[in-house]
């Protein structure tokens, strides 16, 4: 009850022509590969190629797709000597994000992988029908929503890494609005010098308006050259140009220096009780 082509395993290619495509389907017997629309030798077990537009369509013929239904996808399967049946180790899948009708096809795209020492697919990333991206959540409510769990610990949900180790290497986050140049609105920059410095820029300023710095020797310090007003890692304010309060503009009234120390008061009184603090 079957039909076999090339049962003897001869090195004989097989080709089907279309109306205009002379290699609509091509079986390369020598490499055991199949090409669809490929005008040369297939590069993998199945090689699909087209001039432009959709190259591969995955369909679903369900009578009706409801919100949350798995529509179609691609499973990545592994079968080796440890497992005679194999298992799916990763997957890309589409899900209905609403009850589908002829004029409503809201759909989400999700990516799955399998944790170490398990065989269960876990969703890692989802793009909703609105274009929101969720990492660790299937219900992102912003353009990028990152979610994790670390009870009682530090959850580093996002890391920006500059792989260059040269002096002055920086990693930045820029905030821009429509019709504004890059970083014209605001920017936060982390610099590797002095064991890390965080600078805050606004309005396209060339110097940071706020700087938090710590030196590699373990001594808390501040780089006041970079910022008009700066905070050290203890949260104490430092300044290199002075601070004016309220609407005062007199240079002589700038608070640009202060000293810390101890003192012992002396006092005398009769028929009175008082103290100091």
C-alpha cells in the first residue's frame, strides 16, 4: 500500500517543473537534500527559496480560533541515543489574541525553550498583537516588559554591556522624542573609569547635571568635573561651581565650600537650666 521512488538507492536526482520554475521541486540524491524553488544545489535537508514575498506558509484549518488557541508553529526536535522517541527542545508558536473572525485576526508570537534537567517547554518571549514585547511575561503592558523572580535577592532584569575595555568606555541609555536628535532630550551614561561612574544629561548638555561616582581604591569619591552638582555613593552632595538658593544670583552668595569638625561649647548661667545639641 505504498509507492517508492528509487527504492534501490541509486544516485539519481528527481525534479518537478512548474509553469515557469524549472526546479519547483528538486531532490538531490547525492546529498540527500530537497530544494523547493532553489536554482542550485540545496544547502540543507530542506531548502526553500523564492524571488520575493512569503517563502513558507504554516497553516491552521481549525473550524474557529478562540482567544489563546495555539495556531501554528515550528518545533525544534532532538532524537539521539539517549532517547528513542526524541523530544521538542525549543519552539516558535503563534497564538490567537482574540476570537478570530473573517475581519479580526489578532495574533501573538511566542518563543519557547526547555530548562536544564527538564523536558518541559517554557515561554521566554512574547510579542503581543499590539507589538509589546514581554520577556518572562505573556502579558506585557509596555513596549518592553521584563519580568523575573528572585525572592529576597537582587533581580538584574536588564544588562547593557560594552565589550570594549579601553579607558573611557561608556554604555548609555538615550531618551529622545520625535524630531529630536539622538540624546537631545536626555541620556544616562555609565563609564568604566574609577570603578564606575553614572552621569545624567538633559537638554543636550555636554556636561552631566548629576553624577554618582565611586573610586576603585574603595574610597568614596566624586568626579565634580563632569557635573555641576554631584552625589557620591553615600548620597552626599558635592559641587565644583557653587550652589545658589532660590532666585539669588549674586556670585558672592554661592555655597561653594564647607568644613566639618568638632567643637566644645563653654557656657555659664545662674538660676537657669539649659543644654545644647
